[in-house]
């Protein structure tokens, strides 16, 4: 009788040990699968989702963009900046643009706050920076104002493969033109900030 009980208990123990081994193997397989899935997800994210256009501090890819601010087709400011198609972690951000000018005429500002008009000779500060990045374009933040005042704060789209221009106020335009070695840049079409339709074509 004692022998039968011992054999029964031994069989139960072997059954429990076997099931524990199976569970251990199952948990180990699940753990490895989870690690592989997480690694593949990180690789996919790094290789595709994070490859965006940036305004860079370093000219690493040979791509450049000319940024112009014009009033009545007269260039107030112009700068060429490096742009790069890369992962966010590998890019040093370019320094924002800031300059001042005295408007030769009155400027009517609409669509930001209440409509206002700055008089001729009014000193205005302009700031332009990278506000966002997409796989096929840059988003620029644009601000016009002065000491303790803000006339306009908006966004402009800049493309790495074609020219673009946005009308900020009547006659006041922010234009971007990609520059590649050996490729002539096209003329940007002026797009009103409020409607998005084509008004005119810049003259060089």
C-alpha cells in the first residue's frame, strides 16, 4: 500500500515538473518573440518614420535653401541655409533668422489679431525658424513685430524640390527656393496666406 502511494505521488510530481518545464519554455519563447518584435519596431521607426527634412546647422547632404523676405518684390533680406533629409537624432538644428527693417510704406496686417496698419518708417523685426518637419517638406514659423507688439505669427511651407512663396501681408512675401548644384531654381509662385491661390510670379 505504501509503495502504491509513493508511486502515485511520484507520478504526480513528475506531471507537475513536466508542466512547469513546458510553461517555462512557453514563457521563454514569448519573451524572445516580444524582444524581437520590439527591436524590429525600433528599427522600422528609425529607418522610415524619423527620416524628415530639417533646417540644419551643418551642410552634410549638399542640399540648400534660399530664404527671402520681399516687400513689393524688393528683397529686404536673403539667406541660404543648409537643409538635410535625416533622422531627428542626427541633426544639429540651424540657427533661426532674425533681422530688422524700416518699412518704406504703411503695411496692413490682417488675419492674426484685429486688423492694424503700421505707418511708413515703422521699425519691424522679422523672425523665421523651423517650426516642424515632414518627410517631404519643412514647416517654417514666421513672426513680424516690434518691442512689446506682435503684428503677425504664422506658418509657411517650404519644399526641398520646388520653390514656394507665401504672402504674409499685402505685398509682403516670404519665399523659399531649393538650391542644388547644377540645377537652376524655378521661380516661386506667391501664395496668399489666407486663400492659398496663386497671385503673381516673382521677378529676379
